[in-house]
């Protein structure tokens, strides 16, 4: 399948107005079709916006739609009632009587049937993130839900002896042996959001512990980089999912996008800590980003590959939307922090590639996945888990790096729905 489409001239995406226009363009893809009046949002969209599965609801998409609507409220003054509508689905449809949130639901005529009740710390990290952004929008119940989610993560997944969260539990909360860095990375992101929403020091402290545990101690076991998978004692599992390149939450190999995503988070953590920030935050961010560019950039076809192995050879040359988005955001944070024009040049290079190949200039939003040669692999633009949270979040992250503050939302945007 070809990705050829009319590509308009690229604006200067170092400029806030261009970033905001791109966020608006992406939101407009979802706005007319994503909201389900019976509850929450639809999760599966073709390239032209057609909903191809109206019933399946994944916890990751449900929570990321809260983020999307909070972004629309924060930057464009859209009603906070839309944020409340998104959060209500998480809190009432996904929430389970034994605590926690169902990973996958069948939603029909306003009724939820659990298809997968497995508890994932990755999912709870996004529940926490959703509550944090909803709390900033003033959604009733969001702040209390933030606290409840943090305490649930502490009670069910936190392992103080390792300074990290466990990953998975059965529906009756029997902990499973798999350990992963991905849940902890997004928990770090959620802790930063929780600190922004509440100002409570415990969330910032937890973000620092998570960052140090993964990017210092665990990285020391993996050639100074971020390995994805671990045994129950947090020793690396070098073979987990070695032959499953399609696993979207637990891929094998060093993930180019996770190296840059951690770089971004470390710099955000450094800025939030201020004078108390340890020196290793910037030093590690620099190392992770530079390694990702050296190992991940495709010099023949452009763009960043999905992953490479311990031998530093590419193990998955496909191009994923979120890898490009997180990497351009990291480049901007490094450019502002370092003052180096070379970092801005990486920012421009990644954006130019994404603008030419990933941005759907006809319908809006980004394509999800391309071949190594940048050919289309599917007409499914946004299956479960996507929602363009990464792409719009990257624009917001660049604005934050530049110190651009959102406008004060109008009073008419006050929430009117219970959470």
C-alpha cells in the first residue's frame, strides 16, 4: 500500500502557532466521530475516520481519550464536560468491584461485559494520568480518583525492595512473574502529571525513584540502555517475546522510541526538581537520545526504526508513529536544555520525515505504522491504544519545553458531568 498523498508545505514547527494548528488538525479527525453518546468514545478508526469496531473498549484508549479531551479543554477552550464524559467511562465501565480496571470490555447498549479482567500496572498508570489531567480541568471526583489510583498501585504493584512496580496480576490480584520497564516508564509520566495537578511532593519523589531504578540501576545490566523485559527478581529476560514483533505493549529488543521517551521524561523531571535535580538526569537523557539517533535512524528511507537488538543490529525496521512523535519531543527538550543547534536539527529532521510520511493531510491524525520503505501496511489508522495521544502529547511537550503556557479556559468550559 502506498503512502502517497498530497503533502502541503511544512510550516515552521518550532513555532507555537504551527504546533497548535497541528494539534487542532488531529483533534478534528476524532471530534466529529469519536464520542459515543452511550458512554465513552469509539476506539477503532480507519484512515478516513470510519469506525470499524463500535463495541470493543480498551483501557488504554479509554484513558487516553481523557488526556485528549483535557488537551482540547486546556488549549482550545473546549468544554470540560467532554473530559468528564471520558473519565466517567473509565470510572464506571472499566472499574471492577474487586478494585482495579478491566483491560478490555465489550460495550453494547450502555452495558459493559468484561472480555479481559487482567490487571496491568501499565493500565493503572494511564488511569492515574487520566485523573491527573481531568483534575486540572476541574472534573468532579477526579482528584479523589487520582489519590485512589495511586494508593491502589502502591498496594497491589509497588515493590519497595526494587524501587519499581510489578507488571501484571490476575483478576483476583494474584501477581504474575513478568516484570517490565514500560509500565514503570508510564508510571513515571503519570507521577509527573499527578505532581502538576496536586503539587504533592510524594508524586515527584516517586517519579525520581522510578527514573533512577530504570535508567541507572537496570540500565547498568543492559549496556547502559533500557531493556524492556525482566524476570521477577528484575534480572533481564533477554528472550521474552524474541519472536513476537507484533506485540504492541511488550516488544523484544531495545526500543528506539522508549530511549527517547525516557530522555524526554528525565528532562521534564529535571526541570520540575529545579535546583535539587541530580546531574545524572541530563547526562542520561543525552546518552539515551544520542544512542537512539545513531542506532535508530534509517539513513536510506528516513525515520526511526522500531527496535534493535543487543548486537545493535535492527531487529524491527518498521516505522511507528509514536516513535517519531516521542523522539521529536525529546529533541526539543534537549535543544532547549543544551542550547545546541544540532538538537534542533534532529527535531527538524524528524518532523520533516513525519510530515512527509505519517501525517494524513487529507483526513487528519497520523498513520500508525509504515514499512521500512515507508509503505502503508494497513488502512487502520487508530486501533485500540492509539488515539494520537503520542502525537498531540508531543506537540504539547514541545510547547512546554518552549515555556508556552495555555490560555486560561473560559468559564463556559466548566464541567457539568459527574466523574
